[in-house]
C-alpha cells in the first residue's frame, strides 16, 4: 500500500497483500504439522516421481512409492491435479522445509497377512506384467506381485530371455516358492506348477530297465568304452 500526496490517492497492491496472507497461513500451518499426523490438502502438481500436495501455504511431496500399495507407473493413476485428499505426514524437516507425505499409509498394508494368504508350494494364477533381464514379474492380484526367475521358467531348457516362454498380459499358473513380508517379495515358479518331467522319466525308466528306441545318432566307440 502506497500514499501519493501529490496525486492525493492511495495505491493498494493486491499481490503484496496476498503474499502477506500466504505467509501468515504458511507459518500457522508449520506450527501445526507433526510427523504421523493426518492432514487434508489439495494436489498441486504431478511429476514422474510423485505428487506435490498443498497443505496450506506449504507443499509436501507424496513419492510415487507412497501413493499406492499397488505398483503404479505414474501418479495420475491414483490422484489428479486439484483433487482434495487426506495424507499422512511421514517425515518433517522444518529447517529444510521438506515434508514427506504418504497416501497408501492410510490404507491397510496388503502385505500384513500375505504369509497366511500365499503358502509355499501352493499354486496361484497370475498375469505377466513386465520383464527384466533376470525374469518376469507377475501380478497375482492388485497389490501383490511376484518374480519368476529365469531358472524357474522351464524344466527342459535353459531360458536366457523370459519372453521366449511368456508374453505380457498372459495368465498362467504359478507355484509359490517363498514369501518375504518385510521385503514385500514373492518368489514364483512356472515350471514347478507342472509335473517335473525328469521325475516322470525316472519312474518310467528305472535304472537297469531295457528300452527300444530308434537310433538318432552315433558316437565314437572310444567314448563308449569305460
């Protein structure tokens, strides 16, 4: 606000007034915030790594890993700009003015009862969702993903690339190998959901039995000698 005696008028800056009001709101919000507290805010912006939420004069970040227990590729799968949401304050750094928020923490962790739900050696049906250099990730249900290692894809051959056996979106039966609730990891096997052909071979052709098969090749006699 400025007073001009020459022109005998009063000049009011609405921008400066709004900035001052914003600072007051900000300071009040900072005094109220506590770790572990639930607060309501408005989604301000979205990035590839999370969503910024305005809590009242100050923004906090909900990292993409804290938006949902379910694996997501972008925050827009869960929230939208302008949406009012409730979040939990995970970490508060007043000196650095950094606020870490969580959305999924307001819902029950689906991994709490995972050990009782998915027992080792049991079978489940899952959908292939992505590949890595060492295997394939399979969604058993929303919130639960398991890894099928390359070594657990086939009994008959050594697989170097998971896409040789599986396709994205494919549904198949898998065997549960292990469950790690703390690390939120499930190990799956495609081959163990089927009968081991080598066990079948051992039963059908015990040591000492005679078989009659068509000769498909030959080897040098020296290789056959003891």
